[in-house]
C-alpha cells in the first residue's frame, strides 16, 4: 500500500488529539497536548491561549512536530511550519476546526484565544500491524 492524501486525512480526522513539540527560547524541546482538526491539504489546526509556551515558541521559530495517534500500533509523525492566520485564512480555519470541535465557538470568548495552523513538510505513517507499513511523504515548503 502506498500512502495517499485521502488516507492520511482520514487517519488524522479520526484522531482527537496530538502532542505538539516546539523549541523553547534556549532550544529546549517543549511538548503539549492539543485538540486537532485537519484540512483537505493536511494542515493541522488547533486553538490555545496566547500565553502558552507553544505560542511563544512558534512566534520565535515556526518549526514544530506532532505525534498523531498511538492506538493499535499505528502513529503519524508530522513535521511542519506553524503560523497564526488572520483574515480570510482564519475564517476558513475556524470553519474546519469548529466542525471537529463543536464547543470551539464557546472558547472564542476566552481571553487571548488564538488559532494555529501547521502546514506539513514531512510525514511518516507507521503501522506495526500486519501488513506492516512505514512510509514517508514530503511536501514542498510554502
């Protein structure tokens, strides 16, 4: 089996959470659990408040990695570039995110609520159930 975008999107959309890792101010790795949504182009979206370490880290260095899924001996490693969209891009992000998280609109009243987008650069899907599959996908940097 060869990985396809529809397969990966379906896999990600069945996951509720991911662990995101970013680089702290002194290059130290920092990780956090986030609730995720995925776009057709495999962009990952999540919300958080702007006082979190991950947002400070992303503002300083947009390179992040995520681990998505870990049940049934299947997981997706995801490396990408994060940003904080505004305008029409933010409106589009929220539409997708709120479909995955119907309680998301309620959080818009939170002080400092921020929405993050991660665009994929490199993915590795690993399945250790038969038939085993470990395959990588590379994306152009945008």
